[in-house]
């Protein structure tokens, strides 16, 4: 039988990824190999390799993180979460999303407290959000104040997502479209219970704050 060169390249690439992960966090090597070979297409391996490096860095930054990860991945609940992590990472389309996923699963699998249901719930919520919706949720993580430098900096970094939309009659179609997207993002966060709103204001919920704390680098809030 003639060997398929594309299949061979995929197998070689998979082996290279697994070797890299075994060197960084040896305990997850066999589990990664099983998931990769079974459910992750070859073209997504580069993203997965990038995520594994980020995940390894996060785990090693936690005191006793590697030991806790080792112990937990020997359980059905731990291996279930690892599979979720690998699948989510293979679908990620931005560096920021990979970093957030690395934080979420490093905290969940190697942090002090291990609650399978909590990590599973947060993972499912995160998977239902776009990068823009995560940015909007993070914007609400700090109480808005007049002339807040933190909110101003976020708005300058993500103007298309956070800059207020002109609702005046006769606004250009591009502004109307941007407003429709902003409204949809906010509605999604409200529907999922991550934001709450009354007649006067919108604020983050306890669930929304829990998710932000797990996926956003704490240094983002320094000096806010």
C-alpha cells in the first residue's frame, strides 16, 4: 500500500508536538497523544502546540502546580477537563484566546482548589463567548468611574468593541452596524448571567467576575 505523504506529515507533526509537551509537563504526554490522534485535525496542531507551551508556563508558575496537575490527571475528571482544553485550544483563532484558555485550565487543573463542575461550567461559558464578548465582560470587571484611566486605556485598545456608538438619526450605516453588534454582545452576556442590568446601569455578576478572574491576567487590573 502506498503511503500518504500528507498523513505521514500529520503523524510526524503530532509526534513532534507530543515530544515537546512531554518535555514541558511529562505527565500529560500520553493523554495529549491520545486526544490529538483521535479528534484534532492536523491543520490545527500549530495552535495546539502554542497553547501547550502557554499552559505549561502557567502550570510551572503555580507553587506545586506540576504535582497537583499530575495527581488530578490520573482521575477521570482531570482527563475529561484536559480533553476539553485541547479541543477548545484547537479551535482558538487568536493569541489572546489561547492565553485565556491557558489561564483557565491551568488555574482549574493545577490551582489550589479542584472542582470539576466549576471548571467545566466556566469552560462551557468561555466556549460560548467570542473574543469581543470577553473584552466587553472584562470592561465591566472594574466599576466605571468618571475619567477612569483603566477604562479609557481599554477603550483605546479596543475602540470597535468599546467606543460608544452614535445613535443619532442619520448616522452612517457602518455606525448602525457597529451598534447592532455591540447590542448583541451585551445581550449575550446578560442572557448567560455574566452581566446584570437595571434601568440605570449595567454591572458584572458574581459568575461573570469568576470567569474574568480565571481567564484574564491579574496584571491587567494593576493600578486601576
